[in-house]
C-alpha cells in the first residue's frame, strides 16, 4: 500500500497503475450517486480525497471507520493537492458507529474534551500533528548530540538516590508481597528517577561529552499547566569545562538547532499550529531563533523585579526562589527573548552545584533558561568537582554516607564539569504554543489521573 503522504504528492500520469490506500475515514459526503471520502493514515496532516463512482457506494463507510481503498490516482481538480484517488473498490476493515464515536465530523473539539479520550486522541488533527512534531524533535535532539560527539547513555529509571534532593520521589516496590523479602524488593528504598544527572556525571568521568534522553518522574503536587508527574528530560554533561558560558552555549544551540529542524521537517504541522492553535507563535519563535539569548545574574534579575511596578503575589527579596510570575515578568522585560538567569543563591540549588566563592556560601554557578509562555525550560550548573567543598556540603546535609560513590568521583581523576536538563514537554509546549503541557505527551500523568 501507498501512504497517504506518498499519494498526495504522487505525479499523476495517463495510464496510471492501481494503488492501494489504508487508513481511517475523516469525512464522508454523498453527492447524488458519487461518494467523497477523506482518508488519513497519520503520515500527513492532509487527508487523501477518495471519489467513489456510482455503484461503489458502501453504506458501511462512516466517519471513524478503517478502510482499504483500491483505485487509480488522478489529477485533483482542487488546488491544494496534486492527486485524488478514483476508487474501484472500498473495503471497510473496521466499522465505526459515528453516533457513539466521541469525535464528530469537521468539529474542532476543545483540548480538555479530547484529553478525556486518550485511547482515541491520535485521530484528531491537533494531536496527530503534535505527535509528528514530537517524533521529529526526538530525532533532531539525537542528531544534535550524536553529531557533536556526545555518547548516548541509558541512565536507569529505578534508582536509590534523589538527585534534586527535593523529596519529590515515587517509591518503587514489588506489588506482590512474596517478592518483597525483608528490606523490600531491592533491599533498599528505591525510587523512579527524578533526573539522570548523577548517573550521567559518572559517565562524564570517562567520556568528555555524554547525554541522556528518557522519562523522569516527580511527585509534585501540581495540577499546573506546565507540570507532569512523568515527563521526558534531555540531559547533557560536559567534562573539562570551568565555564558556565560553555554550558549555556550548548543549551542555546540545542534549542535553536532542534527548533530549526522541526520547522524544516514538519512545515505543514507547524503551520497548522500557527494558524489554529497559537496565533502569533510563528513570529515569536522566529524571534527566539534569530536573537542571541539574554544573560543576567540572579542578583540582576532581583533588581529588575524589585524595580517593577507590577505587584507580585510572592515577595522578591534576594534569596527567594523565582516564581512563575517572576519568570514571566523577566522574559517580558527582555522583549520575549529567552533569558539565562545565572548564579543563584547557594541555598536555592541542590548539593551538586559549584560554589562561586563570592562570599560564605553565597551563590553557585547554576543557570536556568526562561522562555516566553513557559518560564523555566532548562536547569543547569557547573558541578562541584572539588572534594573538600563537596564533602563539607554533604556533611552538613547528612548525606556523605549516601554519596560516597559521588565523592569517589572527586577522588579518582576529578575534572571540572557541568551540564543541564531540558524538559522535553515544556520544550514542545514552547515551540508549538499549546496552552497545557498535558497536550504534548501521549499519555499524561498528573495528580489524580493515570488514565489507561
Ligand atoms: O530544573 P530541574 O529540576 O533540573 C534537574 O533535574 C537537573 N538535575 C538537570 C541537569 O542538570 N541534568 O529539571 C530540568 C527541567 C526543568 O527546567 C523543566 O523544564 C523540566 O525539567 N521539569 C518538568 N517538566 C514537566 N513537569 C515537571 N514536573 C517538571 N519538573 C521539571
Ligand atoms: Mg529547575
């Protein structure tokens, strides 16, 4: 069989051969004796028009049913597509009761409604476009790293550590009592990973550049439009660098190269988003790609926030964490160009962040990238590679025993290094401009919701 995408662009000539198309019916229209169908198979946003001559009318063909159509490709009188299929045979593979089918012909259903049908969601234009863009972005990210000398590491999903130290862990245990044994299945408390960073840092003790791209999990009690309990993270770690700017450059390049790749690989789908989902997004994205990202320190950011005439819900004193409202203000202040905020207060960042030594435990070499519409998209830092600094911080946190192996990395050939993590769904949210992160992942997980 030919894919719909191939059929749509096929050169139609005289004496064309029979072709076969398989897919799902997106529209049915009867006109006198002639039946018009649109069939889509996920290969493109556009559906293929099928024209069935008199006598071929198949009453079982309904919106949502799956069909196999044989016929010849002919020149389409419509301007948009070059070809349509003149059917000789239409076979219904699986019928569909359009009355019960949750989606209606030609209707634009609100995302909240579509989300309630995760098992049928891929039949809608918006979600199918999203999934194609997501797939293209996955490849672009792999290509970005692999062509720049990074080795791809599969970091574990189940781990015994809490990388971010924020206690947002899901515990993993055997469901069957018989498998649990005395100290639980693993003999130690085990969790779903919140970040692959620490395992990636191990690898950066043997590889100059490493990356990982996999699922991460956070038991954050947030129903917010940018939080998921299960999300994919792109993480990189770079050795032999003492410069946060080096890390920031990779973050900026990753964002720009991936976005350019999606725009060139999925123009149809991206234009669909620009036209129907997020008007104004195209210009906004072009602006992000064209301009150099802005850099400011946390201290500068606080000065801007303190001077602001807007009144914020959360206080803005040096040392406070940046809230979503602050992030939004800063991005706007920077003309909607992504902004790196660097050198955060020591106490705001996890134990691994490198002390800037600009005062007693005052700031660390950590950076967040804030983007329009979302706020924080990346988090990164230089890692504390100096044994005595790390040892005393872990001592104070009571974590030295837990992290003996991490301290070992500073004993046996330590190198200055750093890296970052980018939330993949937040990235997609930022580029396609959908309002809610739940519409960027095939099966969203969030508090009180684990459908399917
Ligand atoms: O800022 P975070 O917590 O950083 C880390 O986990 C580092 N260990 C990464 C590293 O340096 N290797 O998370 C990184 C990014 C955030 O900036 C955000 O985009 C995304 O992950 N993120 C979430 N995305 C969706 N839902 C959530 N609940 C998220 N929490 C973080
Ligand atoms: Mg963060």
